[in-house]
């Protein structure tokens, strides 16, 4: 199989992006596989990548490839060491076209003996979807790299193993930045910044020489809203954020970016809300307000501080979309709670992009909404997802379903939330959305061509 793509960038720029750590993770389609590990030094002979293939039972789901032939600046080849195929070889070449680059993928595979006749066609179809995803992802990531090229920086990131953190770390690494993980003190990772969550203390000395802190870590919000759960959610955000902001201030870190959420506006704010809208009055709104206030030590020290208020992050790798996909696959999907509630969504790549944009752009400060420009109702969301998956979407999901997992208060604040949140500030600061509409986002994330 052979696939060609022409990208509007010079060959050296394109190859160097591929050669850095993080490129494999950025180019792996979330509907097809999950990256377990990739080489720390990027594309070098002998470097191995381990994947977990979705929808295959173990041990067939485990896939390991190794870089073999590598010609720096021109091409590299990865061969399967272990996995579900008898043999797999992927050669990627970079041809200089004078200011643009042709990226060519040549893929050869041999199925296990006695495979059914349809298996080869199924593999070829999946490979084509995977490559289509890679082509779109590469174009968008290279464009982001070209517009955020202010030189290498040292960026400390907490929550780097989470849904957003893994992709943000990968994106920043492909841009040539050094990413330093911020971890719990008990984890004792060499070279990392230690954060004592329980004691709300951070290692100031480890932050010296850091240009940007991006703070993502926090306990999962989903869960039965018991007093204990609510305390964990608040305690994992407010105290650690204040400790990290204080340590960043003492270390002289010039930029501090903290996660927040559109829960700041309350579960059902009236009309369209912007970053200037007041905080809501419910539990999550109060937590978000205190979470953002905890960045004050960094602001008082003169740092540029941005608080990224994320909406509903869409990815088949986890979160709200991943929970809905099984229902839609069997034809049992539909709108939640009547279909009239507004959902301010964002693709995982745009969420990651806005965090990186906030970290690297001097003009971004204060609160910024990480939502797509076009919020939709839950009914519109269900219809679009059903259309793209070629499945019915008319079976309504009663609020009693989420209430079983979240409790009455959690269901009211999360599942029944109706929020129309503006993305105007993100656009005004120069961020270019990859997926401005729901259909574009879902087709990319699920590997469904238009």
C-alpha cells in the first residue's frame, strides 16, 4: 500500500518534527490504537514503540515496532517485532519539492496463515482510515508548529499522564521544547518536579530555569457526589494550585497556565457566556472560582497567568464521547435528558492546542474558554454522531441513567448542564481551530471520511 501527502513546509522542518519524541503519539489514531511507550529520543535505529490495538483481545492487541533503516532528513523504516501480523513494515520517505515536501508511506503486511479472505480487505480499510487521520493530524500540527516557533523552552507540566496531558506533552515535545513532568512527591521520578498534593507543597528549586508551568492535575470530577468525593475534587485543585503558583513565583517562572473548567459559569447560565461573565453559585462553580483564585501568588509575582476553562473534551480515548460510543454502536444511542441542553464541546486536539497556545503566546492572559465556536444541543449532538456512525440516534437517555453513577447532584451539575460558552477570545488571540464544527471533529476523531 502506498500513500502520498504534500505538506507546505520545507523537508528539514517536516523531518525534524517526525524525529522528535511525541510524534508517534500525535500521529496515532485514537479510534485504532493507544501508545503504551515510544522512544525517548525519537527516530533512531533500534528505538521501539509499543501500541495497544483497540478492539482486539490480548495478546493480539499488543503491537511492538522497531526503527531499522534510518536516513536522517530523508526516510526511516519501522518493522513489527511482535503483534497480530505475520509481518509488517512501514517505510516513510520525505522528498524535497522546493519549499514543500512530499511525505510517502509504503506499507507492506502479511496476515497470519489461514486468515479468512475478508481479513486482508478489512486491514487495508483500517490502514486507509489510519493514514487519513495521520495526514490531517500532520498538516494541523505542522501549521501549529509554524505559527508557534518562538524557540525552545523548558516547560513543566502536571497531569502529564492524563487525557489532555499526554497529548500536550507530545505536542510540546514535537515543537522542540523540553517537557519536565510535575509529579506527586511519592512517585519520585528522576528529573521531575515534586508536588506534595496532601501537604500542598511544591519543590521550588526544581522549577528554577523553567520558562512555563502548565498545571493540569486534579482528581476526576465524575463520580457519586458524596461529601467525600466533593472534598477530594476541591482539595486536589485548590491547595496544589496555590502551592505550585507560590513555588513558581519564588523560582521566577515567567508564565503560569492553569486548568479550569466552564463549570465556572454554573450548570445553567442564561444566554451566551464569555470570560467576563460572573461565576455561578453551585458547587462546581465555587470550586472553579477558588481554583482560579489559587493562581494569585504567580500573578502577584508578575508572571503572565492564564486559566483555561475547558468544555466537554471529545476523544474516543476517554471521557464523554468514549462513554457514548458503545451505545451508538449497538443502535441504542440518543439525546440526553430531552435533547434541549446546550453542550459546549471541544475536540481533544483543540483543547491541547489552546493549552499550548496559552503557554507559548505572550498575548494570552486571564481566563480563556477552551470550547469550539459552535455549541450544540444534546439532541443535535446525538443526531450528528448517529449520522457519522450510520446508526440510529432517537432513543432518549433518561437523566436517571447518569444519576446512578453521579448521584442526583452530580447528574444535575454534569449530565443536565446547559451552557452556551463563547470561543471568541481564543480566536481573537490568534488561535486557529482545527475542528470548528462538530461534524468535522467527530469525523476526524472516529476516522470517518466526509
